[in-house]
C-alpha cells in the first residue's frame, strides 16, 4: 500500500453535503482505494464557523475558515466546492481551475450562471470540472446523458428535479397540510437550499434544466429566458381536482427539441401529469427523469434527489472519476458541440391548461368567463364549481382543450379585468407527453 500514489482531497464547505462526503469517504475509503489503486486522503476542509457543531469529527488542524486556502493548497489534487451560491463558490472554483486542479461541485446555481467561464478556465489551465451532484441528487443522470446515451439525440427530457418541492407536494397531497408547514421539515432534513425560495419558486429546477439542456444540446440557456413557475400557489383544491381527474401535480422541467427547426424549449412549471405516467408515482424526496433518445427510445431514472447521503454518493462518484482522470487520463466526454439551437419563445408552447378562478357567485359570471376564453380562441373542455372561500364567492376549476401560451395569457388578462373575478387566477399546464 505504501508505494501507492496519494490523492489529497480538499473540501470547501462542511454543511449538509460536505459532511456527507466526509462521512462516506471515511467509511468507504479502503474499498475505494483498492478499486482505484491510490491512497485517498481527506487533507483539509473549510467552514464559515469553526465553532459550529458537526456530525463528523474533523481534526481541528485540518479545518480553516478560508476556502481559497483549500482551493489553492499545492498539496491538494481534488477540490470539492460544497459551499453553494455564486460568489465565494465561483472564486474558489476558478482559483482551483486556474492552478490546473480538478474541481468536483454540487453547485447547479453556479454552473448555470457561469458554466462557459468555468469550462473555459478548466480548458485553459488544464484543470477539470465534475458536477454529477448538481442535478437530481443521487441519480447518475449526468453520466447517463454524457456516456450511456452518447448514441442519441434527445427530442424530449422531462423530470422532477427538485426533491424539496416533490416532498412538499407529496405531503400536501397525503396529509392535507399547507406548503409552508412542510417546508420547515424539508429544511430540517437538509433537502432545501440555504435560500429556500430557489426551491419553491422553481429556480433550482431551472438551474438543473439548464445543465441538462447543455449536456443534451450543447447550449447554455439563461434562466431569465425560460418560463419558470414554482409551487407556492398550489392548494388542496388543485391537488384534489387533479386526483379526481386522474392526474398528479408535479413540478416538472421540460427540455424539448424540435429537430426540424432546431428550436429548443426549456421550461419549469407545476404540471398536471397523467396518473399512468411513471413519474406521477415518484413521491417524497425522490426525483424522476424521463429521457427520450432517438436511438434508445424512452428511459426513466428514479432516485433520491436531495439530502446528505444521496448527494454524497454523487460527489464521491465524481471523486472516483477525478482520480481515474488524474491517474490514467480518462477525461469525460464533452457535451455535444455548437449545433444551432435557438431558444423557442414561451409563446410557442402548446398545451392543455387548468385554471382556478375565484369569482363572485352571481348570474352571468359563467357567460362572462366563456366569452373571455372564446374571444381568444381557447376552448373549455371541463368546468367544475365549488363553494368559494368567502361568502358570495365560488371557485371555478376548468380545463381547456389544446391551446397555446399566447392565447391562454391573453385569456388570463381578460379574466383579470372582469369585476366578477376575485384575485389572480391560477394557471397550470397539463402534460400530454
Ligand atoms: P449548507 O448545508 O448550507 O453548507 C454550506 C457550507 O459552506 C457550510 O459548511 C458553510 O459553513 C460553508 N459556507 C457557507 N457560506 C460560506 C462562505 N461565505 N464562506 C465560506 N464558507 C461558507 O449547504 P449544502 O446543502 O451542503 O449545499 C452545498 C451545495 O450543494 C450547494 O451548492 C447546494 O445547491 C448543493 N446541493 C445540495 C443538496 C442537498 O440536498 N442539500 C443536494 C445537491 C446539491 P458553516 O457550516 O460553518 O456555516
Ligand atoms: N434543494 C435541492 C432539492 C437539493 O431539493 O432538490 C438538491 O439539488
């Protein structure tokens, strides 16, 4: 064993994920060393607060409050950036890459915002960047897209990519609780981001959708060009309607490519998914991704999408790949290069829609609503009326036949102007994949 090369690992950030990586690397080190043919050493780690109690015992001499000292330590070969955010994390990542080091990251926000800069720095200085843990927690979806499915072009990828939201929607459905109450549990369990609005407002899913779009199509899509909606307005009324009509509500990322025009559609929104679809039964913190390749057909991946252990599993897989790269030069395959890939504007999305409207319960209201939809060429497929939350009000739940985003938005604008419509209507899309 003593002649084996030593690979020193530095960990920037010992929070939920960092402690998981420390714990599982310490436990499985001997087996990994045997398979990789090197000695692995947890060399150093950085935290913000040295006094904070941690679930792993890290010798004080190995701890620092300076992540850049870890990233630039000449003895360290592999730097794990597990801090999160896009400021310190970016500095740490670029500093390590500029020294030709290998960086392993779980940071989808950073990659989505600065992907081209990160890969350019890696190329220029001979460093490498691994990011399996950035999408779908423990599911090896990056490896699947990049390696296992290399023969394919991807017409459609859709999936549940945020564990926190899926956990919240599942428990709302099963236990009848409100989302804010369950979010507190998601935070306690280490599923949620430090800024949980990234989860519940859909941005974390959008970051992951951006990474999958890059891997599948070679194009970086900024999140401000995507349609992004979160789960904060979903209520028991919506979940019950969905269940009664044969759907589950899931926060989905959809990445679709029209190979005739080249156009790419990337969007994130809560979706009524037919109960018969595999992903409709993916619950709790689990993520699920359907990938349709032109050669392989549909493939589906399910696994825990957030939390300490699932994420550590993905980070350690990257560490193993990084070791193989350092020892044998096995570099990962690059993403497909530069095909023209214009982003389709959201108005081009076609879908069936679900609308929830709170209205005054009085004669003529249904006629006004039917007129508003008819004026925009939107055809109502189904309508249910329920007692409203306020006296003299009613809740209308309706679905449409296939329409498009421009027409449904124009319909919403008309509805909002009606004196009989109370508050902002809720609009959800119905999946017809
Ligand atoms: P976390 O629990 O908040 O841990 C962050 C760590 O970074 C902590 O150790 C913290 O130090 C340190 N840190 C924070 N700000 C710092 C700063 N300005 N300077 C130096 N150190 C700083 O976060 P996490 O949940 O482990 O997530 C880490 C990354 O993994 C994020 O990019 C996240 O999106 C990603 N990720 C998380 C999960 C998950 O399930 N949690 C899953 C996949 C990917 P202290 O401990 O001293 O405060
Ligand atoms: N907050 C993220 C989630 C962590 O809930 O999915 C995993 O990326």
